[in-house]
């Protein structure tokens, strides 16, 4: 027995160390993988309660409230002279979170107190009136009825807000976290102008513990697919530890549907940083863009124009249609400079207005023209603030008098991190003047072919004398490197990639590597050729996942280069194209370059991504392990043996079942079962070994939980013994009056006042007390020892069901504390969800007799084993994605045991 416990306890100790390692890696994740560089925002807030929005509008007026934001000293107090905006907070969020965006909108519209900015004086842009609903910081992510109540209140709030404005007014919705789910689920709604969501998990609930949340998600997803209202989703990336950011992404709409776009803050021009979940609403680099876009949305009710506005302020590489027209004709024919063939143009500082001509050699393979413009403007693309530098490109023939616009094939604004300084700068981030415009287009001969050297690319420069910008450009070949290594190569070794260090741009494509949120790659410190101390732009690595997600990495060694993506993840459907391929681009001004990159897997960072995405799976599979223990013990007992203790079942499981089962799960994870089964990896071979890891972690967690329960039971039993000696009375073990009337009273309370989860917690505490005070000794009769062993299995099952019901308890307590005891608590009054547990626990506390009767026939035995197997099959197969099914299955099993196996003994005891 000691040997059994020692070997099993060792698994628990190893698991505990592993869980500590996972937690440590998660806490280090944002700083290592996607550090945050956000400037703090400041404001002068005041809030006006909308007291007229009362119970005549909604029955929830006593529970929630509606506020109007006012920027003190900048805008007219309480005057509704603009376009309404409604901010919807998320899980445990506050209406006060509106202040950062609302303040930015006011201070952009008014250049100084009460004076409209000259930028908006002669436009249709109107001021914004920011309203915000306050949900008393309810835990809406954990409880479906709470989320539904918030949705109902928000819908009524919209109707009330619109009643304050002229007919035809439209309201802009902004939702943070779960507030974005509320906003999108309200669609279609004719008076909603646009929806902007921030850190909203659109495709997967963050806590999958309540089926009713899934129903609201279905409404939200239908709206995303069919509503014509423009929707923008802003995602924080790996810095957001509250939700997996792959769940934040939406696909662009197709056909006649409305405008849709997702964009990661690491990809947003002028932001280029990961943003935490709570920080999303106050990060200056994000909030000013959201406010500016909302201001311009106030100028139109046309859906197409709204999409163009959002595309402009949240631009990606698919949004340059506005940058390829409107190039002015070449006017400056004087001050023409010819650049020698084979040379690049380098101007720093670029302060002399002129036309620079670079000859085109059509016979050369270097037919790709690349140009970098720092702190300047090309077309309509530039940093938000420039030094006054403007650059225009032309294709010139014969002389500079015959020129036509030269349009880009790729145009992008990229950062230029300071050498040796952390990027992004913590607490500061990117300045609005930072950024380099990168132009690229291929040159092809025009008919008829001109003699070599008679065609040029013309770089027209306009710049004030004080400009600090620079220009670098020239011709080069298409530096595209395809690395055809298998997806397993970075797992087993370092993949070395040789590069051309003199190239301005190099593209690297590894088509077979897995692109998943579960795998983080690391680039070892690149080999640099030349000195980067005085380089205009030292080598910069771009990891581009899609048009909406990219990550920039300096190569100065200040921080490790970790490559990650959110293009695919567990339990989310994705195309094979999204799951395959790693694309890197190296930008450089050419003064120094990279001669070789070395790529491998970063296991420590990958470990943190597993912990963030599989915590519910570990809980679900731990319940599945408990189910296997119950099936094993019951099977031994039905065959005539004694009912094994939990330690005996744990030893049997860890020594004989766990390893073969991990192999089975690993093989099953390789099969294309879809993304709702097991690990939700869709059959990805490289992810399948995680099945064994999750199973071992779940098994160790069960060991830890049983040790914890034993310690608690020992403590409870000692306290009971002390009370007996002090008061000279026997502690009453029959803590619940076992009769049909007492049970009926409890069920009546569940049906009317308290949620069923409270009754479940009471059941657990009573059963814990029963098991603790009936702990057998060396003189206890074998029948009572067997009865106690049976009870402990149910105790262990109840313990692992607690994480599934505890969140609702937290929601209930929060509601009582914030809204008052008389506030109705919707949902969770289903007596059938708790009746079987009440009856079972009531019976188990009645005495020391065995709980169950052995099967009297083979059919009966097979039926009970089939029922018990559901405790293992459902958690393992579907628990990761549909965690709420576990409680339903457990309730069914306990109900069967009460009705079919405990039998009439329960009613005999209850009638006493």
C-alpha cells in the first residue's frame, strides 16, 4: 500500500512542478513574446447618470445603469449636439472604461476648449456623444443568463438613446471583450451605424462552462455572417492573456454581406505593439485611432463609405486602392540628378527638392525597384505626423519631360526601431512621427522597347529645409528564398537559412511549417555583416501571418526573436492554408545586413500557449480520469472483489492504464475528427503528442486533488473529535433532516430564490463532512470500509464538478453584492439539475451501509458499466470544447444510480 501511494504521489509532485512551470511561463509570455508599448492616456472625465432611463424602459433599470460621458472643460456640458456612441464593457468591466476613447474624440474634435478644430470646420464630421452602460462589473463571460440580461438592457438603452435624437439618427457601438459579443448579437439593427469591438472573442467562448453562452454566440455569429452593418474587430495578440487572440479574428465578408475586418495591434500602422486585454481601452496608440475613425463615421450613413473610413484608419496590405491614384503630374523639370547605373539613391537628410533619375536596365535580373522614405509621405501613406518630406515616383522615358506615375505593387508603413533600444519602448511605444514608407514595384519594358539606359525611374522630392527624413532606394532582384524543410525540422534541429546581406528586401518562405498558436519558433541571433551603428535602417524582420496580423522584430539582440501566429488554434475551424507556411521578410537600408538566420522551436514560450488554451481541457480530462477510476472500481466490485480504495484505483490507472491510453489519444488526435473532439487540433500530426501531456497533467491533478481532499477530511474529522470532547456530545452526522419535506423545501428554494449551484455546493460540503466523519479505522467492519470507499469516489467526482459550477456562484455573489438581494437572478433554477445530487447525498449521510447493490444479471451489469463509461468518454471526447456537457453527463449518471441502484432503500431512509 505504501509503495502504491509513493509511486502515485510522485506523479502528483511532478504534475505540481509542471503546473508551476506552466504558470511561470504564462506570466513571462507577454514580455518575451509580444511586449507592450502603450502610452498612458489622460483625460478630465465627468459622468452624467441617465436617470430617465428607468423601469419604464426596462425591468433591469434597478440592476444596471446608463451614463453620458462629458470631457470637463472641453465640450458643452450635457449637450447632445452630435452623433451618439454607446460603449459596452465586457466581463467584470466598468462604464468608466469609456473615458479614454471619449476623451480622445473630444480633444481631436476640439483643438482647444469649445473651439472646433480647423480640420473639421468645413466638413460633415460632428462631435460624438459617448454613452456607456454599466453592468456593475458582472462576470458575463461565465454565465449565459447574465450575458443575456446585459444584451436585453443594451437593446433598451439603444432605443432610449435614439429617442433623444432626431429621427433617422444612427448610433455607433463600441464593445470591449464580451461587450463586443453583445454588440454583434444585436444585429441586424437598422439604427446601428457600425460596430467596433476590442479584444472580443468572436469565434469561441473563453470559458465554455455554460450552454446558454453558446446560444448567444450563435446569434452573434449569424450576425457576423449576414448583417450589413460594418464590423471592425481589434485584437491585442499574445499580450492579451484573457482570451486566445485567434478567437478574436473574423474573416472578411463576401458577396453582398457587410464590411468585416479584423486587425491585430501588432499590424496597425503607428502602433506595432501587442496590447493587453484591459489595456486595449486606454492604450493611446489604439484609442486615438478608434476615436478618429468614429469621428469620421459621424459624417456618413453610407455603408460603403463607412467601410472606407475604417479601412483607412486601420489599414493593412489589402487596403491600398486609395494609394494608387491621384498622383500629380511632374511639374519640377529643373534640378535633375542622374544616378549612375547599378547605384542606389541615398539621401540623408532629404532636404533638397529635386528629381532623381535611376536608369532602368531591362536586361538585368534586378528589375524590382524598392524605396524607403523615412518620416515622409508617399501618396496618401505616411506616419500620422511627418517632417514635411513628400516623395512621388514616376516612370520617365527619353527625358524628364516624358514621365508618368509609377504605382506600387506593395506599399507599407513599417517601423524603424532605434538600435539598442527595446522595441516597442515600454510605457511609451511608438510616436506618431515614427515610420518608414516602403514602396516596391517591378519594372517591365514598355512597347516599343527603348534602348538600354533610355528609361528611368524618377524620384521627385519635395522637402522643407528642416526635414529630418531620409530616402534609400534602388534596383534589386526578387530575393525570394524557399526553404523546403519538413514541419518536424525545427523541432529536431536548428534550420539555417543563408541570406544576401546587401538586399533591401528579402522574402523567406517555409511552406511546410505549422502555423499555429500552439507553436512558437525562435530565431537565434542573426549573423550581421557590416556595422549597423550608423545605418539608416538596421535589418528588421517582419513575420507576416496574414494581411491583418504581422509582427516586427529588430535584430539588435535586445530581445529574443520569437515567431508566433494566431492564424489557427485549437477548437477553431481554419483552412489548410491558414495552418501551413511561415513567411518572413527582412527589410534593410543596405548599410548592414543579415547573412544567415537560424530557426528552431522555443519550447518555453510554446508551453505558455498550451497552458492558456488547454486549461479547460485539463479540467475536463481530470473529470474523465475520475470516471475511469469509478468504472474500474465498480468493475472489480461487480466481479466479486472488494471495492477498491481510490489509492488502489489510482495506482492501477497510473501503472497499467495511463500510458496505453495516452498512446490511444495520441493516435486519435492524428485522425481528422474535426476541431470539436479531443484537443481540437483537426488531426494535426505535430500537435498530437500534446494529448499524452494533457492526460498526464490531468492524472496528476486528480492525484493532487485526492491528497488535498484527504488533508481536508483529516482536519474536519479532528475538529469534529474536539467538539465532541468539549461539549461531551456526539457530533450529529445526520446533518440534514432526511425526509421528503426537507428535500422538497430545498428544491422549492432552488426553483424560486437560490441558483442550483448553491445547492450543489451544499451537497459537496455535506458529503465531505460525511466522508470525513465516517473515516474507517483498523477495527471498522469490512462492509463499512467498503461503503466509505464508495462514498469517496462520489466525493472526488463532486470535487471535479466544482470548477464547472463555481463560476456561477461567483456571479450570484457579485450580483447580490452590487445590485442588492432583491434583484432577480435569471436562470439556474432548474431543480432537475440538482435533485439527483440532493437525493444521493441525503442517502449517503444516513449511515455506514454499502451504497449500492450488485447487479443481478449480466444485462444489468453491462447497462451500469455503459452508464458509468459516459463519465469518461464525454469529458475526454468533448470536454475541451463543450465543457458544460460534463455536468449534464454526471447528473445523468447520479440520477441513474439513485433511481436504479440505490433503489427503495433511499425512500425507506427518507421516510424515517
